C-alpha cells in the first residue's frame, strides 16, 4: 500500500507520455495495433481449427506415399483446397502429383510450400516407442512430411478470413514439395515460371523445435542427383567369359574410384550412392548396370566440380571395362539454401509470440522412451523455442539438402521449422515416424500454423516489409551469386521413380488409410493406446 500513490502518479505520467507519442507517431502506431489484433484473431481461428489440422496430419500420415507417387495425398489436398475456395491447377510442370492452388487478388503474392513425400522402409505405428511397422518393408512418414501442408493450409484459411473481413488485397498460393526426398521438383517449378510473380515464399518443414534462419543455412548442402548407366555385352559367365563385357564391373570400378578419391575431397562434402541395376543372374555377364549418386556440397560451384569428377570416374570406368557409358540422367537437384533476413526476423518474432505447445506427460513419456530405445540422450521434448535468430553459416560442416534452395535464389524465402517431432532421432528412419500422427505432431502443426499466419499478416500489413525483403535479396544475397539451375535444358522430372515400389505396397497400405468419418484420430482407428512404451 505504501507504494500505491507514487505508482499511480508514475503510471499516469507514463500514459500521458504514451499518448503524446501516439499522436506523434500517428498512423504507424495504429497500424501496429491493428496488426497485433489481427494476429491475435488469426491465432484464435487457427486454435478453433485444431481438429481440421489434426485430420490433415493423420490423413497424409496414413497414405505414407513415396516421391512422385503421392497420388492419394495429391487428391486429398486438392479436394481440401477447392472446398476452401482455392482455384487449383493440377499436374503442374509435367508432374502428376504437383499442383498450384491460388486464392485472392493483387499484391503481395505469398507462396506457401511444404513437402509431402515419405521415406522407404519407414512404415511405423504412431505412438509406439519401438519398431512396429504397420506393413513390413513399406514406406512411411519417417521424416514427418505429413505435417507441413496442414501448417500452411490452416494458416492460409485463417489469413484468408482476415483478408475477406478487412478487405485486404493479396494473393495466397499453396503448393506441395513433391518428391522432396529425391530433391526432384522445385527446380522445375522455377523453370516453368511458378515463382516469377511471387513476392515472398514461406516454406514450412517439420522439426523438433521452432526455428528460422537467414543467410546461408548452416550444416546443409545443395546437391545434384545423377544416374550413371553402363552397357556391356552378355556371354556365358563360365563358358565364354572372354566374350562378355560386364556393365556391373564398370559400376563397381566407378564406386571404388570414388571411394578412394573421397579421402581427398573437402570435408564438408557428402556423397552416396545406390546400385539400381546390378545385372540379372550370375551366369550371364551383366549387359546393363546403373548406379545412382548424390553429390552434395555447400555452393553451387562446388557441386558442379563434384559432378564433373563423378563424370570423369564414370568415363574412366567405362574405358577400363570396355563398356559404354550412356547419357547421364539428372534425377534431382537442389541449390544450397539462402534465406531472407527481413522475413526471417519477422518469423522469429512470431515464434517468440506463439511459443512452444504445452506437452502432456504422455507426449514426454513417448519422447523419452524412443530416445532410450535408440540410445540417445533422454531429454524429452524441447520446452523453449530458440532465444536467438540464426544468421548465416560461419563454418558449414555440410549435411542434408532441400530443393527449397532453388526457390530461395529466385524470390525472398524462409523456412519455418515447427515442433512436430522428437529430438535425438536418426532422420529418414521409422523412429522419425512415431510422433507424426500423435498429439506431438498435431500440437506442433497448430503452433506452426499460428506463426505462419502471423508472418503472412506481417507481409500483408507491415509497410515496406516486402520491399525490404527484395532489397536484401537484390543487394546482399544475389549481389555476387546469380542462380543458374543445376538441371540441364534436356532434363525432365523423373516421374516414374518409385512407381513399382509403391504399387507393390499400396494394396496392403490401403487397409490402414485413415477414416476421419469413423475415428476422431488415427491413433483411435489403429487402437494404439498413447503412448505405448516398453516396460
Ligand atoms: Zn524434409
């Protein structure tokens, strides 16, 4: 009580100063207040859509489709978007499972993307903290690409309602990162002009915490994905081996050459391969063989150097074995990512405003149990978002890639990482699927949608933000480096990839498609008690 009177005077003084400042700053303060209020309303709307968000996350999880074969996912998303007032162009850039959805008119044009494809061998019952495939050997969402479209679509619907109510001009586009695990489509979207009139691209990607960064992305690479095919001559492997020329020998010698050279390549590079064709049977000298390489580096120029070295190895292996190297095929490509500073700053502020979801004891129990199962640190789920915005990589040690890189060199872009998965997992593994149709993924997607909606409102209502994004893009990002696609003019999307594999597993997987008309959640449909952990 002693401080009541002085405090009252102090507050009154502050308020009167604030009033004077408000009058001085006039419209800018009013704009800020309006923006803040609209963000609040959009977030509340996202919160009201939690069931809708959860159903999208669970539905796409249950499809578990591989890159270029996302037919169920595609049809489902197109239906959802049309029902919500978007005009949808299907089969864009010659890719049957790619679309461009549009709503609204005028500027700014905000383009929302997120990946949709799964991982081979990742079939897994959600909510179960040990390896328990739904269909043995089948693909599944062992990265979490089932969650990002829910983030973007929920956010877009909330923002669309604000735009209708407030009569705000602007266009929202939504598209899928088709076949991202093959980094096989976004460069074609760019080549076909789908980003020509875009002001800002907001990408979303699953993670185990919130995150956003600007500049060169740390511990990431770009890549080119190349298929080397050799042709030899068949002969009886025992009866007349001297008449044969083995294409498999060429594949093996190329790989041996590459693996010796690997010691003398820059430490941050990554390269790996699988043999797609190794011949037919041992008593027939293999006439055909092929090996599929990913060459990863931290700059486009270094990627080209690695690629040229790969070509040299392949040509040399053909010479050594008396076989022919066929025309190489580019199956995918990704520029290293570079994200936009002003848009990343806006996104980061929204992350701070939204904060992480409240995890239940069941969520934490699942997280700790899978961490224990894998021998990772039993840290559970993150409790705080990052305190600082990540800037450009200082000492890039290399790592994975995403073809959002190509888009990021064409228009100002950021990736919003949202908290729908568990820390300490190996990536591209069944373990990365266990959270992805549970309350962890659902709550993470809702939180992600709030941030995404707020950043869209920033772009619509903050004077000069889009301009500042372009100033950074022109004067800093692309001042010395200009985008030259890694795909060559003759390359086309490798849409036949994964067809056979998906055809093999789809009949068994279909039995597990989620039916939201009968079950509130996918966990309910599967009869999984949450969480299921080893005793
Ligand atoms: Zn991904």
